[in-house]
C-alpha cells in the first residue's frame, strides 16, 4: 500500500459540531478545517473501507460494525475537550489540544506501515 492510496474520512459516534479550539490549533499547524462539519459514522456506512481507526475509547467500544473485510484498529488518544474542562486558563486548555494534535500527526506519519499486521 502506498500513502497515495489512503483516502481518509472522519466521523464520530456522537458528533458535537466543530470545536473552536480544534479549529484554532489545526490552523496553527497550517490546516484549515473551518469548512468541515461534524459527521456521524452512519453517514459513511455505504463506503467500503479497508480500515476503520477509532481514536478514543468510547468510539472503540461503540463503533458500529462495517460490512465486508473492514479491519477495525484502535489507536487511543486523550480527549482534548475532556482535558480542557479542568484547565485554569485558555492557554492551558489549548495545550491539551496541541499535544493530542501532534500525537495524531505523529501516528498518521507512520501510515500505511502501521496498518500492516
């Protein structure tokens, strides 16, 4: 598999809309997500995925089954909104988002090799 063959999609089991802090830290990394929208995984049910990657424990536990030969992989990351709830400043809250953004970026850079058994 070549990285050019990866066609990524994003959806959740409980979409909450676009988070302003996520938009801000992604913009800091040069990625504009202002035109994106929060989707439910059911919106993607007709796409024949090779892999479904869950990135939070709740999604891993509740993600629906996908038909065919779809392989489900769990790569757990902390939940920035949950961590930001206890932040005492906006900068502290954003630090959680930045850390998780960078952890996800680092994992994505391992693709497609990290998908192989």
